[in-house]
C-alpha cells in the first residue's frame, strides 16, 4: 500500500503542474450506449458560468445531453486552496451509438475529448459468464504451476493445466490513465466498467477534489446487469471482499482503502452470492475485530435482505435454500493453500475452517445456477498477488495451482452448460522469472553457487503421490529457482518459506524499509541491495501485458492486443447489456 500511495502522490503533483482544463470521461473513452456516467469539466482558473462554452459535435452540450450541468464557481483542495471552476452533470447517458466530440473553451483554456459510444447485440449470446482473475498472474506463474503440479520429462510437460486449453487468447494492456504503472484497483475497474481509471480508483474517473467519494462515476457491470437483466451476480475472492478486485464489481471511490464505504456499496447492489474475507468491515464498531467506525451492522443488514450467512467451510458445505448467500471466512484476507493444507501457518490457528477457492466457487455456482435468467460470476485468486509482492514464490505458485483447479471447475460447469463463457486473465503482472532450479545437494554453504541454470538446471523433483495436483511437500532436493526483477533490500533465503509467509523488509527508525534481519541467519542467506525506492517494502507490479484466455460463446472476440476496457465491451456484447431484457 505504501508503494501505491507514493506513486499516487507523485502523479498528483505532476497532474497539478499541467495546469490545463480536463474533461471526464477522458479522450478516447468507450461508453456503452444507455449506460449512466458522470460528465465533468475542470478548469484551471475561476470563470463565470456564462464565459464557459461547451459543445458536443458542434452543438451546445445541454442540447445534446438533454440538460445543463451544475456550475461550481470554485473548487478547492483539502487545504481550501482554489482549484478553478467546474461543471458536473451526474447520471448522463447517451442512447445513440457513434462518435461524440466534446469541446470546452473558457478564456484561454481549451480542451477537447472524443468518446466512442457503442451498441451491443440485441440478444445475449451467453446465458452465464464466469470471469476468473488471477491477481498478478504472470506467464512465469503459469509455467511454474505447470511444472510443479504436472512435472516435466524430456523437455515436455507431463500434463497440462486446465487454463492451457481455453481456446481463445489475447494480450491485455494494463496501464492506468495517468501512468504506465498499475494497481489492482484501476485494472479490475477497467474490466468491470469499460473505462480506464487512475491508480487506486474504482468505478470513477479520479478528479482533483479531496473527497474520494464524489469523483465522476461510471457504471459497473453489476449495475449494468441490474439495469438491463434479471441475471444473478456472484463475487468470490480469497481476499477481503472490499479489496480492489472484488470491489471493482460494484464500487465507486477514488480511494480503494474506503473499505467501510465499499461494504455499503455491496449492500446497495446486493449480489446474490458474496464469498471471501473481510468480515471486519461488516461488523459494527463495538464488536471486537471490527474495522468500522460506526454502529452499522452489515451482517444483520444482509441477513435482513434475505441472505444466509456462512462463516466456516462446514457451514458453506451445508448449503442453503435461501436465494442469497454471504460467506465471510476471515476478518481480513484468507490464508494461502500452503498454510491451510500443509503448514498451519499464517492465521490458520485463528480461522481453522476456511474453505478454499475451489470450494467457494463450487458453492457459488451451485447457488447461482438456480437463477432462471443465468448469472455473472467474478472469481479472484487474490493470493497469487499477495504472495508475489513479498517474493514468497512457492506460496504464489501453489495459489496459481489452486486457481487452475478453479478454472477446471468452471470448464466442467461450461461443458454441462455450453451457453457459458469462461474467461481467465490477470489484472496485472509481477516481475518474476523462472530461471532454473536450485541444487540443494551441491556441496558448500554458498547458496548462490547452487542455482542451476541452462543444462545444469535439470528438472525439479516435486512429488504428487496422492494425485491431487499439488506437490506433497516443498522440501525437495531440487526446487524451482524463481526470482524477481525488482525488490527492496532483503535477505534471499533460496527456498520455500516454511515458517510462515515471507516478510522481506521492515521499517527502520527513520521510516525507511530495510532488510528484515529475522532471515539474516538462515543458512546461505544473502543480503540483496534493492533496486526500488526505500519507501517500498515489497516487490511491485510489472507493466508487462497479461494473457487472457477464454472459451465459450463470444470467446472468439478476444484476440490480438486489447486494452482492459476493450474486454468489458466483449462482455457487454455477449450479455447484450445495450438492450433491456427485463
């Protein structure tokens, strides 16, 4: 989070220095016909309302939009400093597809933006959509998962991942509106709204005002589904449900950390299925473990709305006849596959009966498939990312294997229900590479000399005797050698972190992050001097394209290079969100 905040502060300074008018949505925005969005013009100086001229395709904007915008004589920053005048029009929608060029003139300030308003198919091609996101999923995660879980002989994989056989593919660009670098909020939001956004932003264009909840909104896919269809909506994640990726399905905020408010946004939409962590933001402030500052009891509010509540794997497995299901299995982020199933580390002692991603997805599909009109399900494997940040590679790869088991479950469902589109992608990548193996039996204490590359690498010796697709143990003689392209100062320990999730760097007395000396005396540990600024405690996201794969109705539209906002256009078309199906 420190990394994201630091990047945000820097980009805000640069944006302020530009000193020019701004239009939201931004130039080259793609907008679903009839989809509500907020229109805003920000001017760098104070102007009288009569001095501001706005046209759309050469006509007065109020004539095209159907109503005038609210005039704000002077916006101010958090310190009360003047920012300039503004116009804002909430809940605008454009029914006619086509190109819309907005031009603004106020004194010597000018700005223009051209939007593409697009239509969709008149009838849906898919009854159901299962959209699976491996948070931070990179090619190296996939390769490592295939080798670790399937093995390799003679240079050929001994088996395939379920994701390997999704039959359509595209490369996806992940950059934000203000930076080539990215986070899970703006990336997931682009998938779920069709609009690119700024780092930390969900369902909004990030404007200049200090209030994180007043920024210009765009419609989320959950809202579009509610507006145009009777489909059920499901959200599954092993993170907090309020975290960036699951929140993107419903949320509107400039600051992804507005988790108490995001809980309220879930309650406004009421997805039929919500399964994950984050119960701390559902509990009122008086309950131990709550992270709310008010007396709202969202557990009771969801119960009053007809939800069955599950808090353990056993309760989830018991099923429900209720029309809605809320599963909250941790106050924060759920524990990893390795800790839940083999080591008992992390917070497993406090939450000993957590379901896994496959179990949650199975429960969600069981519930959602009862909908007469079909469903949209977003599933996130959050800990691929959460373990990649601290370079806890074995945990990250095992999370990728669990993700693949979830893909297999989705493919099985689609095989029985061929009107189902299955999409598997990442929201962004990490800078990891698989470069060979580590020969732990090579003599000597210098672990660097045990990294085996090229012909010396051979093949790893993980064993899956029980055939469950996971290695029986990570304590092998020749594990995979995985390293990051970016890192803070830390001690490289060359192997699986069996004592608990890895914490590479901690703050010193000056607030800078330094190598965590808890690992200093691990045999063979080597201090690595970082290549990141010292306010970063973990590795950061990479800007590399992600790979998207899909099968089912409409999957052929995923091809070549696409922006994440283009992915939403495919979903909208497959689901015919440009038409009223109610």
